[in-house]
C-alpha cells in the first residue's frame, strides 16, 4: 500500500503533506487550502469526500471539519495533535499547556476515534520548555512533523508500530480560545500575565487590556514581582508615559499599546490618571 488520503489546512497541514509525499507515491487530498493544493504532485489527486476513493488510511493535520461516523467506521484515521496526549485534548492545546506552566511540551501522532483526541498513540515528540514563545515552539513541532510524520504513518501501515492506548485517568480537556481570552485580568498572577506574553504573539492577537471602554493590544510591557498589598487594578505610578498597574502579586508596567484592529500606536500614560481604578 503506497497511497493514502490527506485532509488538512494551514502551516501544519503543509508540512504534514510534504512529509507524506516523501513516503507515499499517491496522495488523495481533501483541502480548501490554496497553498496545499498548489504543492500537489502529478501523481496526487484532489477529492471532495473521504468516500470518493477506496483507500483506507486517512491522515489529518489541521483539519477542522466534523468527520462523519460512517467515515470513521470505514477507514483508519490518523491525527496530529500539539500536546502530549492524554493531556490537553481539544483546541489550542499548546497555548493551554504553556499557560499551565508545563515543564515539558510535545506533539502526538495518534489514531482517531469518535472522540477525536482519544485514540491510541503512534508516536510522541517531547521537548523541555525553555522560555520560548508559542511561535518558536510551533516551529519545532512543524519541523518534527515534516521529518517524522510520513515515516511514522508508513511504519504503522507496515505493522511496525503497535498503537499504545491512552491513559484515560490522566486525560485533561481544554476549550477553544477567543479574543476574550486575550484580555488581562488584574487578579491574575504576574507570572501568569508574563506567560501570556509568551503565548500570545504575532501573527495572532497580543495580550489585551480594556481602558475606558476601548480594547488595546499591549505591544510593550515589563513585569515586577512584589508581595506588598494594595488594591489590584489601580494605577500606582505613571512615568514617561508608562503606567504601573497593580495585579495580584506584582505590577504590570504597560509601555505601549495598539488600538485593536487599527494600526495606531497609543501610550497608556496619555490615557489614564494616577490612582485610577481599572
């Protein structure tokens, strides 16, 4: 068997397809991604539905559509997931793992069942967290996928890999993040807020703050840990247009802002007043 079906999108889908192309002569591709469709070989073919061909192996990477039960029952689906399963099942797993201060992060290639991220594991890639941004970690994951995915799938098809059941007692689940999750809450610890700046990086939205009814991305900030008590969410100091805001166990120094969805720079010291409650 030297053919399979691939379904995916985005950068993760692109590197996944390249890895599969290195190992399989013919790939049936189910994707709306223009870049993915532009790198098909003459031997590859676009399809519109999993049932368009008899091929029994399907690899998904960045595929966000619901897969029908009849498809799961008739074919073997292999999925890619950016966490060390069984932890952080769900969407935006890397972000949640980082926000939970995991010392080890990783990526999983696994079989898919009706619960998506619940299936047996084929291989995992693990790294130590060393203060990188989510973008830097994602690049490591993409390199792993491009290097290993095709070989792992090939070995599985040839019976060289025995799938390992997940430990359901160790499972955790996370939900899709949205813009509201980017807003800083002043009851957060200074460590958590600083970690937000590692997780929320371009090309995605940055950490945000709401000031007088307007939402801003924070483009520059620093962090001071302190254990003295004063009201959280108060403007304690304004210095050179920088604003010092008390959070649960420290001070968030906001230096520069960007009006959300507009290419306009703003400075918090021009907006807020000393002692103001946020």
